[in-house]
C-alpha cells in the first residue's frame, strides 16, 4: 500500500488566490508590464525578446505558488 492523499480534494483556485492576493497581484503586474513592453517595442527590438523571460517566470511562479498553497491547505485539513 502506498501513501497518498486517498481522495482528498484540492481547494478551489479562487480560495488559494484569496490567501495571497498580493503575490498573485504582483505576478499579474509583471506579466502585464512585460506584455505592454512587447507590444510597444515590436519583434525587431531586443527588449521584445527579453520580455519573454519575466512572462515565463511569472507563469511558473504562479503555478508553483498555487501548488504550495494547496499542499499547505491539505496538510492543515489533515490535522482537523
């Protein structure tokens, strides 16, 4: 028999975002600023291609933060 959650459901994403609104707002701000800089510089500019890094980083950090918060929520639920 393996260990695991055994059917424990993950909390909804909205609940997780409400826990750390500031973090997710900062990730969204980074994403939007990068998109705006890409829009105004155009594909011929170095800044356009450099803006891909913060976009990818904000997406990865958002998913990692959601996973971390869901694990914390499940761990707290197991102690009840």
